[in-house]
C-alpha cells in the first residue's frame, strides 16, 4: 500500500476524534475526521479511504448501519473497516463483524492498540479480517465460528486465545510476526505479558496440531509454516 494512506474516522466524540487524528497523522497517514455520522457516506465517496474507523453508538446512522451501507458500495467492499467502541457486549461484536467489520476494538484497550493495528495493516501488509469465518493456509484450516482447527480432516478444539492467535497466523502465512504484533492484535497493547506467555500458547497450539506449524525465528519473532 502507498506511503500516505487515507484513513476516515467517524465518531461523535470530538475528543476521541482529535486523539485519533493526532496519533494516526504522527504515523504519516492522511486522516479525515467526521463527527456527524450523517455526513460519513459523502466523506467515504469523496475521500476514498484505504481504511475506515467507526464508532458504534452514534446517532442515526449508527456505526453498524453505516458499515452495512459502505459494504453495499462496490468500490468499498474490501476496504478495511475497524470498529472502535466503548461497548463490549458480545452482541455488538457479532453484529460489527457480521455487517462487514474487520475487527472490533474496545476503547478501554486504548487508542494505541488501534493505532498498532492500523500500522500493521497499512504499513506492514498484515491481514486482519475477522469478518471471514475461515482462514486457510496450506493444509491448515481455522474455523472461527466453530473454534476449531482442521488438519488432514482432523478437527482440533481451540481455546479463545488459541483461536485468535492461530487465525491471525493463518491469515498471514509465511510472514514474520513479532510478539508486539500479537499483543496488539490479539489482546490489545495495554495487556501485560511476556514472550514466555506467548511461547506457552504457541507450544500448546503446536502440541494440538502436531508437527512444526509455527517456527520461532528469533526472540519474539514467529512464522507459520503452511506446509508443516
């Protein structure tokens, strides 16, 4: 993707918008901030963003409705859409992804987590697309809806952290993924952990799958081997 990617942020909280714009412009992105969601569709068409950030709880249209309308436009069917919201209920997460959102970030996790995700997608070309129900990498399939991995017709049940980790790896096969990438994309940047914790999860996953699916290629650096 280009150096000066365009990001559209829509939130009726002006303080949040100001912080988003400041943080993202520091990373070199072009940002358009919209506080009135009724003007958001016009901004989408005129600004042609590479990535869109939506709050959920806004006056009509709310973020869910807005996402649905954006996905109905052919030009933006594959544009990355992240939801940033104070609502943590499972219903909102499910609705956000089912209407075409690619990820759901709680505001309590901090704007740093969102900024890290944006950087990973637009600068490092990582795929973050949780609206997909399956990720396939070689002989490995990860099914989000059923929380299982499938290897050679063998189904392996996964815990929630294992599912999120393996799904992220499966969407980015062969790419070197750091512990910082995993922390920001799975738990949020404010989640306190260490490389040993991540290693423990990955060892559990490898033990369940059999073989050497995830290789450690340096301290805090990992890569999925799709042909394992």
